C-alpha cells in the first residue's frame, strides 16, 4: 500500500494486517471444509485447478459456509480428478478425454 505522508503510514500498516488476517481466515475455512470431505487442501485446490474451476478464495469460503452441498460436490470433483489421474499414471485405468497427468518415478 502506498502512503503519502508519515502520518498515514500507521493506517496503511493496519489495513495490510487486516487483509492478511482475512486471507488466513479464508484459507483456514477452506482447509477445514475440504478436510470434512476427506480431501486435503492442496489436493482440493490442485484438483479444482486441473478441472478448470476458477473460483477464488473468497468464493470458495462463502460456498463452504452458505452452500455446503455445492462445496461437497466441488470436493468430490477434485477428489475424483486426483484419483483418476493417479490410476492412469500408474497404468491401472483409462483416463477420461481431455485430462492429462504424469507420475514421476524416482530411481
């Protein structure tokens, strides 16, 4: 945040801290809601990204609070995407059209 005078500097720091706390609260809320549906936060976010679901943290947090059934379906979508990608990468299943994944094996 830009401040123009020395007297405005503390105000800019207060608002920065406020938005940082808001971001942390949204992150914790999404993580708790995804764990409620047995999906880790990282797997949830990456699964949504791979399925091309473009919702920001604020939207996901509001869905977790006010639309739990919708959030549950998003969690199921992300979990299914992760499971399908892993099975295909291991050679145990056929991946749906339009989904690409790769599993790296360390030597």
